[in-house]
C-alpha cells in the first residue's frame, strides 16, 4: 500500500495542498499550528474510520468554506486507485469514480496505521480507550468484526433497557434468559476475535519495544479476560459469559446496567511486570504506544499481505536519540509520513521527500 499523491482544500486550514509522495520517507515539517496534523488526519480519513481527533464532520471543514475536498491516489496490490472525499455535514467518498454508500466501504481498501499524540491514551487512558483502539485495529483487517461489535452493543443496550423495566415493573428475572443467551453468544465471538488479534500482536509489539529500548525493559501485553479466566475456546467462553450474566443479575438490577462482559474488558500493558500506565515514564509510555502501533502495522501486513502506510504525528518528542534512531531504521521498508517541527535530526539519517507546511499551504523542499 503506497500513497502516490494527496491533495486537499478547505480541509481545516489546508489550502490547495498537493503532495506528490515519496515511496518511503515523507517528512512534513513546520511550526506549531500550521497544518501538519491536518494533512495526516486527511490521509487517515481515507481508511473509512473516524478521525483520531473528532467524530464531528463540521470540525473538519474550514470555517470559511462550505465544504472540504481531498483526493488520494494510492497503489494497492500494484493497482493505482483514486479516492475523492467531500465533507459537509456528511462525508461523501468516491472510489475510482464510483460512489461509496458510506465511508466504511473504504475499510480494507486503503489501509494505514496512525500514531498521534492521542494514541498515548492506549497507555494512560481508561480501559475504554484501549478497547476502542483495539477494536478499530481489528475492524481494519476483519471488516466483519465491526458488524459483530455493533450487534453486541445493540444487544447490550436491549438487555440494559430490560433491566430498567424489570426494576420498575417487577417482571421476573427469567425474562432476561433470551438476552443473556444472545449476549453471551455474541460476546464470546467478540472475545475470540480480540484473543486472536492480541495473540498476533503481543510478540511483535514486544520485539519492537525491545528494539526501541535496547531491551532495557521487558514489554508484555495481556487481555484481561484471558488473564482472569484462562480460557480461549469460544464455546467455553460463551458458557463462562452466560453463567456470569446469570450470576450477576441481582447486582445488575441494583446498578441498572450490565457490568460484566467484553464491553468492560481491558488490555494490560506491562513493563518488567508493572503496569505501564501507572509506572512508566513519559518516554517509556510513548515507546509502548509506538510498539503497539508498529506491531499493529505488522499484523495488518501479515493478515492482508500488504504493508499499510504508516502515519506518525509528532512521534519523536520525548524520545532519546537511540530510540529515535531505532524507529527510523525500523521504518526503512515502509512508506512513512512523519511530522515534526525541526526536521534536522530526521534529515541526517533519511532519504525521501521533505515538505514544509506554512499557514495551511505545503511546499516541497529539496533535501
Ligand atoms: N475547521 C477549521 N477551520 C479552519 N482552521 C482550522 C480548523 N480546524 C483547525 N484549524 C486550524 O488548523 C491549525 C492546526 O493545524 P494542525 O493541528 O495541523 O497544526 P500542526 O502543524 O500539527 O501544529 P502542532 O505542531 O502544534 O501540532 C490551527 O491553526 C487551527 O486553527
Ligand atoms: Mg500537530
């Protein structure tokens, strides 16, 4: 997967930008607030996922413009493709001239991974942040997973609504039987997908972390369900979830929602056995998040047979020179878009193209 060119106009502060990309390294530099992240965000949106900064389309459109337009020419499986996006209150996407019914149709067509400052929430955020980033990563390689997840969440909402009704009208608890059956079946499928993904991810992320930190700390990743229940067989997982739902009915009725299940699971990320969230330094947390993201890219390549584009927004700050050098060497075989304020350190070690962003415009510079 390679970006050949990207252009945008009216996307946040971007004005008629045009990037003819280099097949490996693309350095995007400029002062704060000039539009570097906007370029990364605009490329990312062609994956069909929500922005990593907002779910509101209106925020993506320049305040003085009725709409935003962007275009991405990319090669996938050696085939050149063109995707065009128009954003108003909604996003409209055309792929090779044909309308997509929804942005989600782009999932799997153009794939990239993004590291942005908000990715750090995979380490320091609440469990919901870790689940969300994991669920997005799985959806990008297994589009059926997004459908499964929304069925699970819909069924969970229905069980929660019934719990409220039972508490108001004193229906018997046995009216939950059918919902517990459905929720545990869907929940077991969700957990199976996550276990499979985390199994693939954990070795890769640990190896990358070892490289970034010169093996100073040992990185480990675990899924909370596996840690507490020790079960990987989907049929057994379904039984465990069903029994837990039945056992927690009285408690759920008191709190008026379903507390347990994959919607409350977590990813446990440790360094030398201590949770990175609680004990990691800033640089260590950043290195963990980066190892998880680059690991995600490797899983994507393994599953889809094609290396995704890597978008790194503001990744180098807080990393010492050894860590920075490892990352740049590591990324050698991939197409990378990396933003920074001062490109001098990146320029020393890399060939590729360099673009300066000033007040929403982009100019290619000679290295
Ligand atoms: N909808 C919008 N309309 C117009 N301008 C916008 C809109 N949304 C954001 N901006 C502007 O875009 C600029 C921010 O761009 P961006 O986040 O890409 O900066 P950056 O170059 O990455 O900066 P930093 O180095 O601080 O991360 C700001 O000047 C902001 O005011
Ligand atoms: Mg930025």
